[in-house]
C-alpha cells in the first residue's frame, strides 16, 4: 500500500512538503522581535546609552557573557547618527570577521546570531543574495544596509533600565537579609556558648528550632523566599536569648540565696538587747553610746553593727575608681547625665544612673546583675557608660551584645577597661 493511501485512511499523517529555499530559517521567537523593530522611528538616544542599559540588565535577564560580548562587538560598527529620527541602526560585519574576532566557528556564529534574534535583541535583515553589506553617504548616514538591525535594543531601553534597577534593589535586599542571618547565627552561637560556660542545660526545643531555622536558609537566593526564613532564624535567636536571660536570673538568685543567709531582722529591733561575747557586765551608759555611734553608719539605734563593719574603712563615694572620677566619667559618657540628680555625683549615684541607662542600650536586668557580680558595681557602671559613648556603627550587632561580650572577657580576665579609658581621654583631648 502506498503512503498516500495510508494517509487517506487516517493511519499515517501526510508528510509536509519539504523544499530547501536557501533562505535563513525563521523561528517563532523571532517574529515578535521583527514586529517590535518595525516600530522604530529614532529618537534622542545614543548607542552608548542603549548598550549601557542592555549590559546593566543582562545579568538579571539570565544573559550569559558570550551573548553580552557579541552584542558589545556589534555596537562597535554603529554610529550616533544611525539612532536619530529617520535612520535605523544597522551594522553589517562579515561572517569571516565575526568568527575571527569572537573566536568561534561559522556554525557557532550562525547559532549565536539566531539566539540574539530569539532573545529580542536584534533582527537579521537579509539581502536578496543573503549577504551582508551596506553603504553610507559623505555625511556618514546609511543609504542601504543588510545585516543586523539593533533597533530592538533601543526600543527596550526603558525596560532594560527598569530591570537593572529592580535587580540592584533585589541584590541589596538579599545582601541585607544575609547580613541579618549572619547576625542571628552569631547571636545563637553566643547564646549556646554562654549556656555552656555557665554550666546551664540549654532547652532542647530551642536548639532544635535554631538548627531548623538555620537549615531553612540553604539554597535560597530570592528575597521573597529568604525574608521569612531569616525572620524565623531571628525569632529563634531572640527566644534563645530570652531563655538564657531567664536562666541566668534564676541561677543568680539561687547563688545569692546560698551565699547570704536570710536575716529576719536586717535593720535590727530597737527593743532587742545587744548580745556580746564577753564575761564583763554591761555598762548601760557606755554601751548605749557605742551602739549609737555604730548605728550612725547605717544601723538602727539600740543595735551595734557587725564586727567586720567596725573595722571596714569608710568608703570614699566621691573618690576615684580605676583612677577615674565621677565627673570625668560623665564628661566621657554624657548619656549618663540625664539620669543623675546633680552636677557632682557620687559613685552610688553613678551606679543607679547606669542601671537606668542600660534600658536605652538594650542590656537586660540579668546581664546587668551578672556584670555587677563579675566586675563589681562601680566597674560595671564604668563599662556600661563607655559602651554608651561609642557610635552606633561601632557595634557589629547591638550595644547590649557588645556589653555581654565585655562581661565575658571580664570573667576570663581579658577585659582591660583602663586602656579604653586612656584611649577615650586621648580622643577627647585631641577633639578639644
């Protein structure tokens, strides 16, 4: 049975007539580009502007370097007057020149030209004999040309600019989200290290949540997908930090309870006689005078202070700590001033002011208590004041995180506040 008979019975589709015409093969993606190029009427545009807009958008369009290089090479043959009204930006470099200068074969050149047309960048205008050629007049204007029409790039210049701008914004957004992710990861590592150093068991559910949030970032490169993943990681870091602060507060309270026995009458009773370890008879007149003297240091009338309080030297609240006076500290850290009651504060007043200032710096109450236990109240106040004097760009994460690191260094003996004080003195002197 003949093939045509089979086709008539519906078994085999009839073959399409095939005939070689010698013309360039036209693919469906080329058709919209040809219609676009037909609308080119020239305008106030230069070839440099058109090429710059294309090259800025190319990375965000998924256009590789070989295609960008080919377009850049074609623009070498165009001139500014080709883009003006009434003209058309045509170029006609020979196939031999294209293969030689781009370092590709003739087959690769044909494939590359077709790809440029399918991307909507050029239109191939063929001569009757299929060759590329062109002529210009004495003023340099094109009289006749067959080859590559670059007008689609001119017509898409605003599109390219918008794509490049959106791409830059997306790149900046992704970079910002990745920085936030790095900060959150660092916060988590710092929290787990503090748990380990304090010998406190970290909650398993928080560790699992942190690990899951960190794994959720892998393979994400778009801001719309990366943002919720980063926010989940930040939430995990914040939850872990809050849990740590609670655990430190509980541990601090437990240690204070174990170290300081409860005194049911911390201020004493006026009607309870003072008992001394002596065999001498009490002299009511003499003992009353002694009790009143000792009570002038903070006790109640009728009760003497403990023996160690009698021998403890009187504290100089307006003296220096680490060779630093309160007045100088306020000059170095002026953010303390609003929380002080007077122009010449005492060290207890500075400590109280620092306790208020810590709210502005994001330092939690448990961390402040830990700093006071580790450094001592005055040095903790000095450290917090010095942190408040630093500019915002000095901190990689936050002032609270920076202060936490200072407490950790103080615990290991690696914190040297006196160096910071001298450095700030020098900077203050140089500025004045």
